[in-house]
């Protein structure tokens, strides 16, 4: 009996530690969860939290339970050390992820190890985070100490008696095993599937809130070695082909003589739509100016979109979406086995048309897997930190920001002048880096770009969002880039595309929603004026960039891309997809639908309800426009999964 009591108390203690970590997690990210208790039932949140905590406790606690069952009385203290070690690791994972959540919007999975596998500066980044979040280490130390002393008190108070019969201990283990299996699975019976990350959405109102009921160790355990692309088989092949196909073919009336324009794609790190004044004149009573005066001026002579979105929440999601028309579903594409598929893209398509192709990124060569992806998708040359520092015209290693990459200003100058050395026509892409954690700007700009107080959500004034000064710096670097580009012989024959890889820290409620977290600018700027200019009410997304450019140039070869040609598609037929925390989203016409792959979870009128406060699924789920949107989303998902598994990301004819 003493062993049983000790086991029960240790399991309860493990629950308590996980719940304490969850409280810290929510407090650390309160701006993202400020409506948590207004939109969700506390009882439902607790029930969901206990479900996932139970699964983890049964996983992680098994070795401790076995120790508590079989260790002799004189060695029972070993169980305390085991318990403390195991749960301290789980605690550390949860607290560390509390910091990372603001960049991803979900609990971390096993893909994080692949994502940063090529980075050589992680020790420095981790040290910076340690200093910035020292209080979390204090919390971890206090909770670990409390665990140790509580466990030691339990084992001493309920120490087993000497001479215990082995059959009693074996019986206790036999009783524990089915309870353990049931807890890990999340229930009992044939109808119960093992609980997964996506199950968290049934306990919350919004996908981002799934992070509250989940815990990080569980999320990582559940994604070890998983095949993330499973065919849902919603439709037969014939039916699917009639609903939607990602294969693009040139229309019969396309250009007889293709345009031979240069293409310059600028992917700006973390350059969310929220920071750009031109898209947000309505904020703060019309007083909001944003942090991008140059990009604001560029918007006035570009084709832009009121509703434009990234297809992912990380840098490694941006490249496939922008350059190859591949959205992020479930896991980042090039962290999965499908990344070994034959992959197309703008560079590959235009290389066959005689274009010179090159990719630029100021970080260490190989960083984030960008170099490998660029080469796999048709970029003939790659220019990284190595090539920059080897060029005597620039600052060499002195231009390194000390953490990630070359500062944006010098690297964009390198980019502009390097293109002048290329044979035209060319397609190039640059991925900037300075508007990124740890949110620093070069010393010479530190005083010129000073912090400013800004209105906090709900009207409370607080100090500057740390990324804003980086956004201002990068905006200045873009201005200088265009000043240099205008003097180059290739400028007037070039189409510029500017977007961000993803969003970052937000300050306004509409950018904290499930849809707002994906709000990225998309600008098409043609100095010659040949491409249409102005503001469109169409819905645009990263995966539309490739079809739009290839159509504009008059390319006739078929290709695969999960997007549309924005220039030749009526606004009412445009759409955007995204995925977060087990929920697929499709925004089209006036509605946003959310779907977990099996069930329609939410319907919002996003244009008139930008804060997504009113889930109309109960009253609108049978409406024709909602049914049509759900059918289209399912078809998009199915084509994606099938083509990933069957290696059909290029057209073979």
C-alpha cells in the first residue's frame, strides 16, 4: 500500500509541475492569449490540458513508477533523483518553448532539430535568450528544487517495508500497465485513436490556443519519425480533378512573344503587414504611421492587395511558398522526406527559357537549408556570407551582425551590384536577415532609430516593440537598395516582388487572430509601368507569386503550384490557405473557414469581423458558399498529400 500511495503522489506531483509550466507559458505569451478565458470554457481547457498531460505523465513517469515498484527500501531514494531528472527536462522544454511560441504560434515539434541543424551560432543565440529571460531560469530552478524536496518527502514518508513479497510488486505493475496504455492513448476502446497534437483543437476556440492545452514534450514525442503527409482520400481521382488541380497550363491566348523581363524577388525577414503604414491607415484612429516610409512610397506605385498572406509561420515555410508555390501543411516541406522529391519553381521554369538564376542570403552558406533548397529548385548560383566577405568592395567580416548574417544595408548593396554582373534576363532572390531576433541595428544607426512609445493593445501605452527599430533599419536598407538599382542598366526592364517570409511580434488585435498571424505584404513593382498598379481587394498569398510572374512573362510550359495568377483571376475567385496547430484555413470571398481535416470547425465573415469574434459555423455550415469552400479546401489538401507522397511536384510530359 505504501508503494501505491507513493506512486499516486508522484504522479500528482508531475501533473502539478506541468500545470505550473503551463501557467508560466500563458503568462509569457499573454498578448496572444488575452481573450483565452473570454472565448473558452475554463473547464474545457482544464479537461484538454489533463488529457495531454496524462499522456506525457504516463510516458515520462513509467521509469519512475517501475523504480517505485521494485526498488528495495534502502535504495528508494534513487526514485527521487529519477523523478526530478525526468520532470526537470520536461519542465525545461516547456519553459524554453514559451519563448519560441511568439515566433511560431504553436508548440514545438521534432522538426525544430532539422530546422536549425545547419546553424553554427545557436550557442550565442541561446546565451542571449538566457540573459533576456533569466526569470524563466529562476522559475525552473525553484520548481525543480520544489520537485526534489516534495519527492524526497513522499519516498521517506511512504517508504516500502522490508521483506515485501515480490508477487505484490508484480501485481502492482500489472495493474499499472493498462492504466499507462490508456493514458498514453487518451482513452480506451477501439473507437479511441491515440491522442495526437491535432486533438487539442477540440478543446479551444482558436488554433493558436491549442498551445495552451498541449505541452511541448508531448508534441515532440508525437512527431518522432511520423509520416506527416497522409492521403485523406476525400474524393475519387476523377472527382478530384474536376474540383481542383495545382497544375498550371498556359491559356491559348497567352503572349505570342514572351516578355523577357528580369525578376527580382525580395523576401524580407519578419516584415509583417502590420508594420507597414500604407496597409494600416485605419489603425489607432487613423494616427498609425507604421515603420516603413520607403515601402509606403513604393506601395503607391505598385500592385498591392488588401488581403495578402504568407502560407506559413517560419522562414523555412516562406521559400517553398514564394519560389515554388508550395504551402506549409503539417510540417515545413523541406524538413520532410518529400523534400527529396523532384521540385520545380520559378528559377527552374525560367532557366529553361534562358534566364540566369541566383539566390542571395547573407547568413553562413548552408544556413537554414536555404542553399540546398535554392539549388534543388533551379537556382544556378548561390551568394551567401562567404561570397560577400570575399568581395573586396564591401565591409567583409566587419559587416557581420555578430549573430545571424551580414547587415541588410551592405548585403543589399552587394546584391544590387552583383546583378549588374549577370547576363540578362535573370531571376534572382534575396532573403534579408536583420529584422530578426535579437532585434539589433548597426551601432551607427542605434541613436538615429530610437525607441518610441506605442499604443498597446486595449489602449495601454508601453515601450517600443523591439522589432520596430529593425523594421525601420531594413526599410532604410531597401531605400538605399533601390537608389543603387535605379542606376543600373537592368532596372527599367525588371519586375520587383517584395514580400515577407512570415509575420513577427504583433501589437494590434487584428494581427493576433488566426488569420492575422499570416498577414504578409505582397507588392509587384514594375518601374516601366507595364504591369498594372493600384490596390486590389483580391485575396493574395505567397503561392500566387509564382503563377502570377510566369503568366505575366508568358511562359508556356506547365508547372505545379498551389496558387493562382492574380492578374487574370477575378477577385471573387481568389483565395489563400494556411495551416496552424492541426487546423487548415481557407479564406475566400467573404468567409474564412477552419477545418481539422475531418470536421468543419469554424466559419467567420473575416472582412466585417476582422477580430474573428463570431464563429458562425452553427448557422452557416450548410450554406452553399461554405460547402463550396469546404470542398475546395479538401481538394487542395488531397492534391497536396498525394503529390507529396507520389513525387508529382513537377509536370512530366
